[in-house]
């Protein structure tokens, strides 16, 4: 969120999906803010856990982390 805070939300549609918005995140619903998403299991081949995705902007700044349960 552009307010410089870290925000944690749980999806109202899917109870097993959570998102952590980091201070650089410009806000929910903005188009094209996440041109690159990296999945944790693609980085760590031995990883065994929930799906975790890292969202980056065009400058490779981490904007948020999505956890799918």
C-alpha cells in the first residue's frame, strides 16, 4: 500500500488465500503493477509447503507475498 504500511489480508472469496502487501505496494486493483511473479517452489526444488508467490514490480522491487493454503 502506498501508505508505507505492511498489510495482511485473507481473501473473502477463498479462505485459504492470504496476501501480504509490503510498503511499496501501490494498492489493490491497480492494473499492471505485478509484471513478474516468482513461485517459491521454483526457487527451492526441495520446498514442501503451501504455494507462495512473490510479486515484483517492473523495477524488481518486492510488492507483496501471496500464500495459497
